[in-house]
C-alpha cells in the first residue's frame, strides 16, 4: 500500500508536517522520537452534528465530515495497521507488530527522494521521521 496519490496530486508527498514532533525526548534524552510516521494532515473524519459544515477554501459545504490534522488523525491509521497485523498473525506480540510496522516503513516520497520537512523545506532525517512512513 504505497503512498502514491494525494487529494490534489501534490508532489512531493508525503512531507513531514511543520507541527510534527522531532528528535530526542525532552523528558528522556536517550529516547528518540518519532518511531514512525502516518497520515495526519487533512484527514477526512466524521464530525459532530453540531458542526454542520466543512470549510473548503473559501466555501462552507454542508457535511458530516471535516478535514483535521494532528496526532488524533494519524493514531487511528497506526492502530488500524496494528489490528490488521494482529488479525493475520494472532500469535505476534505487541513488540513483533511494532517491529513489522517499523521495518516495512519507507523514507522516500512520491518523487523518489527522502521526505522533505515543511519546517525547513529541506530533506529530513530519521530524527524527523523515525523508521519512516507506515506502509
């Protein structure tokens, strides 16, 4: 399941979001984060009926869905991949599932280059993307 297309055929994609956490942990400097990347920018998600529209550019469209960004949007992707792996390999431990996700992650965008960071507009490093983009 390679990341090939975006909503507007954006290239390069994916990129490391400006708000993405990077580098070593401030609490435990010996711990490097992130472990892995997942889609987390402009993810279409269900919204409360109290929010009856979605803003798309200068338009407000009636919808039960909205585009959101952040860890709350990327976490379900990782959990879903973990659940699929557990269904296929019920004997695998959480560590084995984590290892499978990290060893199959990729670090090149849809142009074949190392991911770019939106923060610097330059190529990023493992301190930005960990093992890579979840596959």
